[in-house]
C-alpha cells in the first residue's frame, strides 16, 4: 500500500502550459449517449460542506464562497497551540518547526490556528480544526528532531538544512528504536483538547456563535506507528482508539457542547477494515487473512465496531460524542494521485477511478482489487451501526491540479458527492486560484462570476454511458432553477438528447470549461428547451453547466401533508405502512417514507400510492417513520405526523440475512447482509435463496461468487470474507434485471441452515 506523506498546503505545480487534449476538428459532433433528468425523483438535499478544502487561500475561499476549510494533515497531530509549533513527523525528519509569528510573547493569541480561523471568518467559511489525540505535542518553539544523529548515530537520510536530524532509520534501512519521545514532545491528555477549544471559543465565539464548528479527532491515527513512530512506535488497537475517542471527544463537547466531532479520520479503505495495530503487525507478518486485533474483537472489522462503541457511549451517557464518520480516500491506481497528468492511459484511468466512490460493479484497479463503493459503504455502516451519524471524507486528492484532466475528474467527483448524499468532503490540499481544478469548483460554486451555483436539492440524472458523458442535476431553492452539470470525458465533441421530466420549458443559460480556454469558464450560446427536453452538444474534454430558470406560471404549490402512517403486517425485517392520501392542485405524483433518527431523516421507501412495505430493518427494534408527498413539478409536502413501530422479535442462535434492493424499471441493485447469530464461528459459507419471480436475474455480483439456476441463487464466500465470528456480519451484493415484478426473497439458508430475517 502507498502511504500519503503530504503535510502542508503546498501549491501543486501548475501545468496549464502542458499538453491538453485538443477539441475535435471534425465538422460534425459524434453522437453521444442519451441523458435524462427527472426533477420529481431522487430528491434529497445536497450538503454545502461537500465543496470543502484543506488550507484554501482567502482569495479562493472568497471567490467560490468556500463552505468549510480544514486545518489538518500529519503536522496537526502534535500541533501545540500554546507555543504555535508543529512536529512534521515522517513527512520531514520528525522535526519541531515553529510557525512564523511576529509576536511570540502574545501566544497563544495570534497563533497560526488563530489566523486560520480569523481568515475563515472573513470569508464566511466554516472551520474544521484538528485536535491532537495522540497524547503528545511539540514541547517548545526551539527546533528539535526526533532522531538526532549525534544522539542515535548515522542514519539513512538527513535533512540537508539540519544535518543532525535523521529519518529514524539506520544506514541499512532498519528502524531506530528506543529513542526518547521527550526530545521533541511533551505528554498531554484530554485537558489539552479542552483548553484548545476553550481558547478558540474565547477568541471567536462558540460553534453556535460563528466560532469553530467542527473538530477532527486527530489525523489518521491508524498510521501513527508509521507517521509518528518517534513517539508512537506501535499501532493503535481497537480498545485504545475507542478509549481515546471517548476521552477526547467528551472533552471537546464539554468545552463547546454545540461543536461537531469527526472520527476516526482514517487514511483509507483499510482504516475501515483494520486497526492501526493490525496494519502494523500484518504489514510485517502478512497476517491480513486473520489479523490478531480483529480476532480479539469477535472478528468484527474496525469500522462497524467503532460505530457500535460510539453508539454504546451515547446509550450509556445520553450524549452523542461522534457526529461524523470520517475516512479519507486517495486513489491507489497507478499514476492517478500524482501532480502530473500522466500519459493518455493514466488520464483515462483517473477519470474511470472516480467510480470507486459509488459503483458496485467497478473493481478497483489497484492492490485493492475489489469494489470499494466508498460512500455507500460508509452510509450503510452508519445506518446499521450508529444511525444519525453523518458521513465525511475530509481528505481526498485525484491529482493533476494544473491540467484539464484533473479538472474533469474533480467536476465528476463533486457531482458524485452531491448525488450520493455525502455530508462533508475536503480536498487535500486546496489548488491555486488559477489552476484548472479550482475552475471545477467554480462550475459548482460561481460559474458566472456573480455567485451562480449548482442547486442544493439533488434530482435524478442518468446517462446511458457515464464513461463518456456524466450528468448531475439539482434544483436551486433560491429561484427554483434547474441546474445540470455535464462532464464530457472523451476527446470528441458529442451531441446527445437530454430528456427532462417535471422541468420548465424556456431558454437555458450555458457555461463551459474546456481546453478552448483554460483560464476560465466561458458563457456559451443559450439553449432552447422544449416540453420534453433538448439536444445538446458538449465540447471535447469539457465541463458544461446548464441553468434552466423556473417557468412563469409553473406549479409551485406543494401537496398537503399525508396522514399519520399506520402499521400493518410486521415481520422481523419489514413493516407495512399505509396513510391517508395527500391532495394537490395538479396531482400527487408519489410518496416518500423517511426513517427519523435523532435530528436526521433517511428515505427508506417510495410509492405511487398511500401504502408501502419498508424492508431491510433489524428485528425487535423500534423505528420512527414520517411520509412526504410530491407532485410532478417536484414540490414536496410537509411531513406527516410520526409513527413509532417495532419489528418482530427474531430468535437468537441462528444466521440472519437482510436483503435490500434499489429498483428502477427493468433493473435493480441488491445488498445482502449476512450475520452469524450462533455462538461458534463460520469458516466458509454458502448463501442460498429463491427469487419469487422467474423474471428476476442476477447479473454482475461482488464480494461473493454468484450463480443462478432457474429461480435458485447461491452465493459462495470469498477468501477474505469467509470467516464470520459469532455476531460478525459481511455485506455482499449484485446488480440484477427483472420483468413483471421485483419482489423480495423471503427464505434464505446459510450452509443449509434456515436463516431469520
């Protein structure tokens, strides 16, 4: 695996003058895939925080109205706000380096972190501050290093400007052990976090009063044994991560109850699957198939276990101390995470690799070699293990900031974030204001130079071939305009039909960023839009914003609220609901059922009439539901009164299977979660079930070997997920097709034994 070693907000080298794929010189555009937007379907809010960055300049923050700016990275793990000094860890010879400060005597007032927050307040930007949780911070403003050559002997590499500072490895590459952590650092506890928050609150107000709103629970603690091995040479295990989170997060909440916390701030997919201790041990011994720390915790992967522990804290103490489940992601495909755009194959791979954020059919083209589905994976984990927790990716970087290919990729990523319902994302680090990747953000945040922005309510947008043309759409609440972003990932100019449902007719404004002018977004000719849509031409290697105003006289009246839902048939994993129908001046198009958990709601089912069965629930658990109605124009009613209903009890001591499907005409995606409810581990499993309808077929599957004969389906375990400890779960799935109807299978067996739902 590849560790990220970036540290500070370094400006990536601008390569605007590099070779850019030229627009096609053909006289006629090639036919492109069909695009479709349905304003009445798939509606959900887009969090503004998905457009965040790390260490953005004031100029860029003001220009794009940056919603949140993060103070993060390896250097913040041992940042001492009192003396304004960082330790650069393995990124730069484990050195303490004080920040430039014109008045050190006034510290902690006027520190680098103070200046960061002040700049954010000046641009109306929220702050995400990293709080050290490792137990050490830089001891003073004197420069020092963790592995002095004079003290610990010759080393493999030394700082050319401070030759006594080594990289902590002997000349033969073996690590130096037994060094003294106090060479650079002083021990601190949770009180340090409370003092830091209190200082920021004193300077800028609390989270509810325009001060710091968000706090990261350190930075990538599962890599401390590598990045901060001068003070933490062993990996961080399950229990210690939990205990430190309990102590430090509670200290933050005690100092500012309105602040939001984000954890565990892992470095990538392996941060969900393995503890730092297992990553440390297995990187040396190859124990990945049976990591010892996981085995000591009933075989449960770290991510779901961590969420279970955070939920347990709230149940015991009556206080939520984790608000966001935060995991970083850096593409591991060759050449993708690079400052340079790379050759044509690398650029194609960069554009393709964004599918790891959502696509269950995309097998990651790296050592991961399996579907990642990062955002749905994280969402499913919080929904199952700690409902109401939001999902964040506070570091990501797809490279090529100075190249058009990087801008196309970034525009695709921002569209995916909004469509998939991510709650926060922060690019590491921010681009320069004139780099192409900055223009990808402008497409969504300031496409016209006057504050024109992508909408804040996502609506359904589909492409017949997202590898060629990707489309994202959202309705803007301020003026009702429909905004559409189309990313042409090919070197050809493409002409495609764009069908619209529930949208206005009229004239749309068109803005484009492309190789024709890398210095900015260019206004194009207006696009006439008819009753069913339009035909658009999209330049080669371009990002296009289409803005369709809401038409005069358009339906703006929402349906009345539905009646309070009533529970009908109840099973161990489903509840049938019905309610009094809504009325509308034009007509009700459908209903959406939402599960309420704390202060958040999650859509769990939709129907065209006043009844539906909600599936995929846990047994013997209470759920709160509300229903909303929508009309053909996309207007949404107020929520119905709440219903609290409980699923049926399921006997213990058996396997359990939860089956959930997301359907569309002729196709569906199914996610199947298998739980070992017995007292003994399962080594290798075969799941079997029958489809109720002969027209249901399994297509591309993942995380299991899928087979179908007639209506009978089997799924055999893979090498990496075949062992299920008592109480452990694994999720598998497939894309399928259907004709006639698509009912849910109701009877499952695991290794020949009947399973409960």
